[in-house]
């Protein structure tokens, strides 16, 4: 059974840092591109980052570029999101999601999310 | 950047109704569009991909279609389980979601 389990969320002050993790199981993690998607309280979904299988190619939404870093450890079946210079508007549930195909493809599995609250 | 404009933002309907939700792309996206359902407190669930392909296990009352840059999710006969929020997504290197449609009980 495919499982994605996020962790690392919590309360952080504006300007602070936090690192999220996503533990993958039930599939060959190294064969899939992975994404982070967030959802502010009561708002819609916002895609924020994409990492390909070997970490060779990485993409970010403009809203997080230069502040967030996506990475993966295929040996540990884990995806990460290092977040710096956090702002109040970064407050959201952060989901990791698996991209099904190797090229442009939909997100077929999602984690349950981890809540990040940026507040003083 | 490609923008996805989803409408309506809220839709009131009753069990048994046929409903449609629309997503318009700001330019051609060659059918790279998915629909997700999200229930309160839960992660999104993939319903349809590549415009009209039903994800395994999704009831056949859900369907997707395209006309130019306009994409439609149709639920042919609403069931109690279907009241949720729906999102379209254009997926490529950079993904873009629509604003969401909350389907509520009339």
C-alpha cells in the first residue's frame, strides 16, 4: 500500500526556519517525481515545488523561490522541504504528493499533511 | 504563466442532481488536466486525469470533458458522499490549481 507521511510541522516565528519530511513506503520511491503542495487555512491548493527522481531537476513556485529548498534521499525513501525566512502567509497545511508518470502527470497519492503555523 | 479559472466557487445542489464545474485555462494546455475531490480535513483525492480518464475506483457518475481551453467536471447524479470541494489542476513542470468549487447541500 502506498503511504506518504509528512512530519515536521509546528509553530515558528516570522523569519524562522523549519524542515518538513515526507516518509514514503509501498512503492519504489526513487522512480517517482515528488511534489509539495500547500493549503492555507480555508483556502485552495497551491503547488510549491517539484523534484525529479534523481534530484537532477527542481522547480519552485515564485512565492517560495529563494526561501524554500526541496530535496530527497532515495536511500531513505524520504522527501524534504527546508523552509527559511518564513512569513505569516506561509501558514498552511503542507502536503507531499507523488507524481504518477515520468513526464507531465497527475498526483495520484497524497500524504495527510502537516500544519505549519508562522506567528509571533 | 498559465492561469486556471474555476467556476463556480460555490454550488448548491441536491442528491440526484446533475452538476457541472468548469475550469478555463488561460492558454492551450493540451489536455493536461486533472480533477481532485477534497473532503474537510482530508488530503485531495484524484478523480480524473488527462481531461477525461477516470481514476481507478472512482464511480462512473464522474466524468470529464474539454472544449478548447474550457474543461468540465460533471457528476451525473449526486450522491451524499459527493458533497465536498473540487479542484482542477493543470499539471506540467509547474502545476497550477483552480480556486476550487465547494459543492454544498441545497
